[in-house]
C-alpha cells in the first residue's frame, strides 16, 4: 500500500514524495518473507510504470547499487528508460559499480552470477 500511495502522490504532482524512493527500495530488500517481497516488487513495477524516468535521476546511485541483486527486476524498466533518455547520468555510477562487480567475479571462488539488468546495461555502454 505504501508503494502504491507513494507513486500515486508522485504522479499527481507531489514531487516531495519522490524522497521516499530509496526507502521503498530498502523496504523491499529487507522484507524477510519471499511472498511479501514478490508482492512489493510487483507493486513497485506496476505503480512506477507511469512515473517519468527523470523522477528517478536523483536516486541513480541507489538504483545502480541494486543492479546486480534480486531487486534489480523491479527497477529494470526505469533503469532502461534512464539509459535511453539520460545515458550520461547513468554512465559514471554504473562504471563504478561495474568495476566492483567485475572484481568480485574475478576474485570469487564460487560461481557468481550477474543479473539480466546488469548485463543489459553493460552491453548498452560497450
């Protein structure tokens, strides 16, 4: 419900509500129940669909921070929109995260997987 009301507020012109976007990402990542997490992810995707991509520009670092986590599927649509509309805003934050992810991939003894969103953004900037 919080996710829905936040995005409704943003879409109705109350831009101060966009201050809650990083908190929404945090709430989803810290939700313990898998079923509850899926509900929140789906609600985030559905409710953010009509929100302009520029609203998320302030929070680009927070979005990129979850680009290689399970929460990446809920921000995929918005990050792809940002990559197409504002590639310069995404380039540097992504390159910082990319270097950390690549380092982890090289130094990890376990098989580490990257997300589809990470791979898509990486291809976009190649």
